[in-house]
C-alpha cells in the first residue's frame, strides 16, 4: 500500500471534518510564517549591534533596540504557542473522532460477515482483536503525524528555503542539495524495513491469539499441569518478536546515523558558503546567523522525519491488513429481500455438499426435510456432519453444492434478519456475554419486561436457583456453572418464542433431573412448531416424527425410531450402546422393584 491509496481509503473518514482540517491548515501556514521571525530578528539584531558599535551609543537607544527586539520575540513566541495549541486541539479532536468512526465502521462490517470469514486461520479471535486495535491506532497516529508534525514542518521548511533563496541563490542551492540525499537514504530504509514490519505484525497477532487462548483455557492448563509447557510456547513467540524488534531498530539506528551525517554535511556547506560571501562583502555578518537558523528550519524535518517516517511506514503495513479486513466484500452474505406473512417453516436440504473454508468436507449429497409443525431429529457419531447441517439450515454458511430451501424457495432469497427472527437456536457451545443473568436472558427479546425474563427462567428451570444467589438476576452470568449457563441459553430461546427451533444438544452439561425438566419444557414449546433436534440423548430423539441417521457427512438412513431400529445398522448400534451405557436392565429392575 502506498501513500496515495492510504489517503484515498482514509478520506471517507476524514472528510467529515473538513472544516477542522481547513482551520488546521490555516494555523499551519501561520505557524510556519512565525517560525521565520526569529532568524530574521537575529539577523537584524547582529547587523544593528554592529552598526551601533561603530559610533557612540545612547542608553535610551540601547533600551529601545533591546526592548523592541524582546517584545517582538515574546509576541512571536506567544502567537506560536497559541497556534501550536490550536493545531494539537484540532488534530486530537479529528484523531479521536475518526478513531470512533473507524471502530464503529469496523464493527458494522465484522458482524455482517459470513461465518466462513471467522473460520479462516488468520481471523482467529486474538488475531482479529490485534489487527483492529493496531490498525485503528496506526491510522489515527498517521493523521496526527500528518497535521501536527509533517505538514507544519514541511511548511516551515518551505518558507525557510524560500527566504534563503531570496537572500542568496547560491546558499539556497547548497541548502537544497542535502534533501535528495536524505530522501534516498529514507527510501532505502523503507525498502529494508517493510518485510521486517510485516513479520512483526504477524508475530504480534500470533502472540495476542496465543495469550487469548491461554487465558481462555487456564483451567485445562492447570488440570494437566502444563504451566511450564505454556510458558515455553509464549517464550518462543516472545523471543521471535524480540529478535525481529531488535533487528528492526538496529536497521533504524544505522540509517538514522546516515541521515544525521547528511544533515551535518548540509550545515557545514551552508556555513562555509555563507562565510565566503561575508568575507567577500556580499553579505552582512548577520547573514551567518540567519542562514544557520533558516537551515535549521529546513533540516528540522530531516531530524524528526526518521521517527515520523518509521511510524508512517509501520502504519502502512497495519493499514494494509486492516483495510483488507474491513473492505473484503467476499464474505458479505448475499442479502435477499423476501419476507412473507404466509410462513410455514418448511426447511430442507437438497443434494447438498459442504466444504469448510479450511478445506474439510463436512457434508456429501445430503438431503433433509423439516416438515412444518413436526419434530425432526438427526443422530450419528461425533463428526458425522450433524452440526454442519444445522449451520446450513440456519443460514450461517452457504452450501458448496446443492440448495437450502425454505417453503420451496432458496433460503438466500429471504431477508436473513427476517429468517433469524423466526428461528430459535440452542447450540453445543452457547455464548454467555459479560453482564448480568437478566441481561443475558433478555438478549432473546430486548424489549422483554422483567416478568417476561422471570417466566423464561422458570421454563428453563433456572428461576429457583437464581433466587438463591445474593444478587439474584443481577448476578454476573459468567460466574455461574456450565449447566446454569446452558439454562440461560435455553431461557433465551423460551423468551424469543420463535416458530422454528434448531436445537443442538440442548441439554448438554445438565444433570439428569434438570435435563428431564428442560425436556418437558421443550416438549411443551415444540407443539405446532418446526423443530430440528440433534442429541446423543435417546429420550429426546425417540419421539421425533422423522429421524435422519448420518455417518461421515452422508445420510445413511431415515424413518421413525421403530422403523430405524428394526432395520438395524448404525441407529440400532447407537440405541443399544446408549442402553448398555445407562445399564437399562439394572435401572429398570431398581425402579420397578
């Protein structure tokens, strides 16, 4: 990514603050002009003092000259201070507001992306978090550097160079000669640093993702006594980052030294040429101080540009990954517009193949039919493709081949928000947000009243346990046990009360009594709804109107519980294994006496 592309991509976010930019540029011009006052005053002072020394001096004249010069310099410094304060205030206001705009736009894009975007290895949670934070930080820092550092210094240098040329063309040419040399050194620095910066960016993202994973799985780490192992993993990433950072800064130090040499060569040349013209009586003695101070204004960007340039080059690297992330239309799902009041909820998969973005094929020529108002179950061993089929029916992924239909029309033709408002999901891993129990349940229907939330909790067999907590429904939800969190997810479903239910292991992590209570509640809510249930719990699938048996991504059987069991095969094996695991014969003997 080059500067022109970066400006073009940033402009939609910057143009909202054109008024502030115009004022900032005006202040920049004023500040650059004020910066030339001191060299001119110094030249005048030296020349005036030299003339005064050639004749008798009255005290009043000395007081007038000194007082005037002090007043001019103090006024100039006061005005410069006000200009700098104005520039910093405007740049910070633009920077912070633009950071907020970038963040909001990023979030709006991220949440709209297809789930296949998040399935990619480079888009893991920790990596995305780092890319967003560093991207916004680098871009806003670039705006600050541009309007507080680069533009003011360049304007200062330009006015100073014009003054030098105005005083003497020869000195101006000498002062200009150092600039191409410095530009060449900076270009070489960029070429050598670009690859290092990309490596640093990748390592930082991997490090952030590894740290996120470590903190997320700290209980597993401790249970397996793998503290040292995790420390070693972090150590490898840390050493790699440290090595690249040292290499990066070592290269910077080398080129910064070359830039300093180039600057000093320029100062010496300006000094020598000015002395030459003074000795030849073509300039006054004050011109020596004038040219040195003006060249100082010209070389100020040279002294500071290495820092700004380094930050800017880093921003270009992060900006590339950041804009690739937020401008990737590949993962924007096709948004249909179809909405219907004649909702039947008849979902089906027709000859569907599905391959995840990582290349794993999950489904092969799968055909499923969810009849309206009926309960459909999918059973199979782990990894058979059951959850993948549910994800396609929910519209989270698009099939690689075949079609997903709703009431006989492609699911992609429907408005996705309309479909999901009418579908309730309980997944194997239900996310609990940071917040209270009440807030997490209300997520199912944001406008729900407290009484609605309590009723949903009752249906999920959660209300009695919540009342035993010191803070009740205001308790932090993430502090609850896994089973209680599962009940929060089910309470969300009851609160939403949708016409279609997609249930993936809804009673996982629950004890037997709670599981029975939830099953009774689900049995009640299933009435006259389209239901798909995936479960290893035979009690939840035996009563289904239609059962599909899946193995290695294919449907290998369908029918009722009785017909599938009589047919033998995998379904019978699963049922028999469940019976042996539960020790049904002994349980029956115990219960029946």
